[in-house]
C-alpha cells in the first residue's frame, strides 16, 4: 500500500486516492480501537495518540486534494468531516475535551458547506450528540441543550424531506455497504441517543417533567428497535417511576416499575437457561440490578402509604370543619337568618339599579359582536399545535403513558396504583413493600452495604408507621410501633459511631420519635382503664426511654473533643430544636410518685424548653426558614407558664 506522501505525488485520480485514504483511516482506527487495549498502564493512551496522528495525516492529504467536479467536492468534504469527527472522538477518549470540541466544530463547519442530505445527516446528528455530551461534561448544560435541540430539528427536517434512509457516516470509508433497513435502524438509534441525552440535560437543569417525558419515549423507542441492554433498560425504567412518584402519579409509577420487573425477570430466566454467555450477565450483576429495582418498588410503597395517610388526614380535617359548620348553622338564631336574608335582598335591589344605569349609558354605543365559539375553536387549534410529547404526561388518559411490548400485568397486580382508603388497601401495600424489603436485603446486606441496608430498613419502619394510622385499635398500633423500635434498635446497636455518626443520629432521633408516639398511645389506652400503678410505671419507663434517645441524638452532635458546637449544621438544627421540645414535653408526661419528684420533672421540662428557645433566638437567621414557628410558640408559652405552675405546687405543699 503506498504511503500518503507517495500518494500525494501520484496523479490525482480520486478513486485510487480515495481507496488509499480509506486504507489509512481503517488502519488508524484499528490502532485506536484494538491495539490500545494492549497499552501499558504507564502509557494508557499511547496507541490512541498514534492513531490520532495517523488520522491527522490523512486529513492533511484530504485537504490537499484538488477535486475537479461538484460531486468530487462533496465527496471530499464528507471524508474530511468524518476524519475530523474521528479525531474529536479520540480527544474525548484521551480526556482532552477542549481539543475534542475544536475537532467537532471543524467537522460541523465543513458539513455546513453542503446542504443536508442522505450522505451527511447521520454524521451531523452524531456530532451534535457527542459535542453535547462533552459540553455537558464540562458543566455547560445550556450549550448541550441547544446542540441536542438542533439535532432534533435536523432529524425532523430529514424525515419531512421523505428521502430514503441516510447512509451511515462510517460507510464512506467502508467497502461493505448497509441495506436500507440497516441504515434506518442506525439513523433512528442516533435520534434515540439524542432523546436520551436530552433527558439527562433536562434532569440536570431541574426540568423533571421534560426529563421524564424524554426518558419515557427513549425507553419505548429502544424496545421497538430491540436495541437495548436489558439490565440498563430495567434500571432506567425503574428510575423513571421515581419521577412519577414525586408527582403523585402512582398509576404511571406502578406501570414503569412493572415493566422494569418484567424485563428483569426475562434476564434472570435467560441467565438461568444459559442463553446469555456474555460475562456482562453474570449472576452478581443480575442480583444487584434486581435489588435496585426492588428498592424503587420500596420507595413506591413508602410514598404511596405516606401520601395516603396525608390524604386521609386532610379528609378527616375537611369532615370536621364541615360538621362544625353544620352545627353552627343548626344553632344559628332564626331571627338572625331572616335579618341576613333581608340584607341580601336589599343588596340585590341596589345592584340591579346600578346595572340599569350602566345599560342606559351604553345604549347609544356601537357594540362589537363577539363569536365566542369561533374564538375558542381557534385557541384550541393553536393549543394543539403547541402540544409536545412532554404535555402528554399531564393528561388523564393513562394509556398514553404506557410502555408497549412488555407483559407487565402480573407485576401491576402486586400493589394498588391509587391512594389507600381502607386498612385492607394499606395492608396490601405494606405486605408487598415488606416482600420487596426482604428481596432487596439479600444483596444489600448489613455486612457489605451498611448504609444501603440501614436505609432499606428505615423504609420498612416508615411503612409500619403509616400502616398504624389505618388501624383504629390503639393496642395493635402499639405493637406496630414496637416492631419499629426493635428494627431500629437492631440497626443502631452494632454501628460504629466514629464511622457512621450521621446514620446513628438519624436512627436515634427516629427511635425517640417512635417511643414518643408510644407514650401518647399508652396514655390514651390508660385513660380508659381503671387506675393501675403498674400501667403508669410502664409509661414512665417509656418516657425515660424516649428522653434517652433524644439525648443520645443531641450528644452525637458534639465534636470529637466532646464540645457542643456554637452553630449547628443546617440539617441538624431542626432535629435538635424539636428534640429539646420533645424532651420537655416528655418530662411533663411523667407520672410522679410525690410532689418533690413532680417539681423536679417540671424544672427539667422548663430547662429543655429554654434550650430550644435559646438556640432559636440566638440563631434566628439560620432558623427562620425551618418551619419551627408553631413549636417555638408553644415552647415560649410553656417556658413562661411552668415557673408559675411550680410556685403554685410549692405553695400548696
């Protein structure tokens, strides 16, 4: 094969010249893609640099060729742009993004000299995609967004032109040519990548709605093209469900999770039957991926129960307000009613007179006829024109959100897809969630994944907490909270405080909250039972246990020298202030054995109310946005009230 220098001196026959260029490009890519795998660790990019140098030489020769016809000009430009793109790709691989962007821009500049056609559209789309990922990696998501939107326009414009499937940009240097079907698949795959990258960019920019919409259609297109990695697809689909959860769209969240589980199940079945021999489908990766999907199911169940309880409480509040209003109306004096009705009649008469005056003044004015029906129709047509795919996620027709080509029915039946109204509904969610927890911790066990294991078990605790709200039997509620205590205690006991201080804080605070809830329930139960010293002794012990947990939490806020910080971190301020108020209230719930003990408990309650107020008042700028006003108002009132109460007790004693 003649060298490029020899070729340059030979007669300028484009076909011979082009064949030699193709050979040199093929050799350079072999060096970049294959020989680079054998590079020593001390020179990881040795072959890539060598291959890039070969590409740069080929580019120089391509730029020095003197074409004689328009067809030759177009062919040479396409070759130059493709080589520039290859050089840019190497820049990305050797971690030189600045150089990569220069090469990609040169590629775009050369392509801009030609109209968009079937020979260059694939390269145009690909270079916009890759250039966008480079800018996104450099933190400039606005530039990435503009490039990807331009890629969408290019794709739409080419489809509108009705041209046959475009050639692959690699074909210019290949002897073998692709069929129309193969070209179409490759072209649409490039566009699928565009949508996938846009989903990432929208996510970073905080536009979750657009991110979810683009992710949804990407997943659907991958299925239709049968071009996807099942493990990655399942995880991406399960991750999409978390967006729908945040929007309270549990039907769509359940559906995407069911699709993820269905595809994951197929992967497991195929692996068990040895259909996949590739090591990428080894058992460990499958087990981890399945556990990650199970964790998304857990979050679904946790949030469904939490939002169901919130809805239930709001419904109860609305019902109470309605009953109060009804009672007020029932007892309202009939005479007042008649008086109000007379006042209303007088007001109506006055309004009628004013309207007649206005009509008289406008009688001589020319009126403009307004066809409301036609206007609404035009507005509706315009609205339809503006509708994008992302608008579909807001409409009520759930069928438009479904992913086809996946049998997901059996998994959708596992959990309800709407808010729970009854205990039976909530229990079904809880049972499914518990099973997901059981499956997830098979991989995320305590020995290897401490943080993940603790988070999963905390989610189980939250499910118990919300299920308890639906049970009207306070004794059974206590049993559920007792299971929470057992679960959380088992988690915190073996943890090394030095290495897992943050986790220990979370668990201690949560344990304090659970025990505080138990105290309230036990108080309610004891109030309906005959006086029993043993019952009150148990409540006192529970109060003491709750106080200890909150104090343990506060102790974990100390620095390594055991000093309490003057300023707490933002994430610990609210828990600290709430802990002090909880401790104060718990001291007030103790059933004392004598007057002196009662005074001692009240004094401790006053001390902890003051601790909460002291930090809040001295760090007002830090605390003002932390939703503490209601608790602080109560603490301030109690700090003022308790000294007087203690004085009265002393006076009586």
